C-alpha cells in the first residue's frame, strides 16, 4: 500500500522527480490533464515488480517429459528403507516422521527420501570435519553407489572437491533447517524432478523459484535416482539439472556451472553453464517448511 514504508518510498521518488521538473502552473496543469499516466505507472510496476534476472528469456520449449517408466515417487516408507539399506543408515526416525507428513507444497510432485550428509560422513568418513569437505565425501559416495548399481559415467569424478563444487547458500540454509527439524539419518523432502522448470536455463530457474523453493543438490538428486532408477532410462527424456549446487570448471572460484544427471547410452553426471537453456533439461527443486 502507498502508506506502508515501501509505498512511501515510491511516492517520495515520484515526488522528487516532480519537484525536479520545476513545472510552471501551466505545465503542471498540462501534465495533469494528459491521459495515460496511470497506465504508464501500472506498466512500469508490472515490469519491475520482481527482481530482474540477467537470464531473462533464457528458456526454450521442452521437447520431452519424464520417461514413461517413471511413475512418480515410490511409497515413502519404501524409499526410506532403501536409502537406509544402501548406505547403512538408521531409518527409525525418518519412518516416524513420515507418519505425519504435512500437506504437499504447491509445485512439488511428491515426497522423497534422501540421506543426511552428516549421517553419511559420520558412518563412512568419521575423520572428516570440514563441512564443505563433508559434502564432497558424501557426493563421492552417492555416485559410487550409482556406479555399482547400473552403467554410469561420472565425468567430474576427479573434480568432486571443495575447489570445484559447493552447495549454493540458499539451498544450504534450507538443508540445515531441515536437519534441525528431522534429526534422523534419513530426511524426507517435498520435491519435483525437473518438469516444473523444463527448458529453463539453471540461472533463470533459480531466479524463478517461489518462496520456500530451493535447487536440489547433487547428493539429493543422486540419492533419488538410486531409489528411482527408472527416472533416467533413455535419451528422449527430460533430464535433471541439479541447481542447488554450484560448480567451478577450472577450480578458480568462478562457480558459473551447475551439475546435471542425464541419460545418453547410460546414466551420466556432468556440468553445464548456468546460462544455457536446453529443451531436454529442467531444474529439480525441493520445498522447505516455512
């Protein structure tokens, strides 16, 4: 509203511009009598009501949907049991949490089970204490497990380190919040696996996320694919951008790439520039409790 602090700020800017014009009485009357001012203001507000993205327009019409073999998320209790078995984790608290799930947020496709990064490291790499290194160790383990379960190529296998990959700060904060609410080894998240942002470049998808929506990490996306291998089965499908992670191709501190999981003749893990829009990819995301 015009009388709240932000509205008053807008009115003061408009007033300052009016004063700066130093209109004569005749000129002021001419301005007031000229129709269309309200329309101009309304159009300007509509154009600028959301943050302007440098990736504006960087999207294409998606050519594919999910593969027909993928029928959506499996029963959450089955997912939790599978994650616990694959990684040697305790499913008890997650199974208890899954009994009282809240309403599914708008935009989510269903509930998915993922391992806690801290639980993975505590179980398999207890000597690691640095949070960024913990994430890299967890990621290496998840993609090792994918490789043990099916034909798989990790094109960034030798670059899963703190110089090349990190979790975006927004996603990291959301994951930390989930960890405080779900104390167990396995977490349950509401997510969608790419269709919502099909054809968007990663940068535009990130800028388009609604409040409470965050990019899915490579650990989370890989874990979901471990339990749902039918999500990646053919070349003609919508593949998964993992926009919760940031990747530096040269390890030089410029994190302008993002990981993706896709299928060519087998499942593969790669990265691409966040400004590239492809008709065969869409950013996966999850929705954190508010």
